[in-house]
């Protein structure tokens, strides 16, 4: 079985934002809104990507309390998987 899955980049909408974690959904929605806004304003790819990354990170929960910390980790992990957050 040689199927190759495409890996989303920071410029592409998420293929299917997670439905179970509202914090991750909020981060993905912030990123999607930023991408849409950047495209409407005809920003170049660099600025579009930079704005989407910033929107995603700004939507992440504060590191206060068990649930927020858990959701922050979920958002960070998801962001790394979709290429919005670099591992470095």
C-alpha cells in the first residue's frame, strides 16, 4: 500500500479540525480566519503564514490550571502536526 498523505502547510486550511477539544478548535478557527483575511487582503505567502501562526498562538489557552495546561499541550501538539508550530 503506497498511499501518500499530503501534509498540510501553514498556508492551507486544516483538513479536519479536531471536534473533541474546544481549545484546539478555537486555535484552528483563529488560524482559518487569519488565512481568509490575508487572502482577501492579497498578502504575500510570507505575511499570510506569519499572521496565521500568530493568530493560532494567540488563541492558545493561558498556562493556568490543569485544564488550560492540558488544552495548551493539545494545541501545541496539533499545531506541530499541521505545521503551524515548529518543533524548535
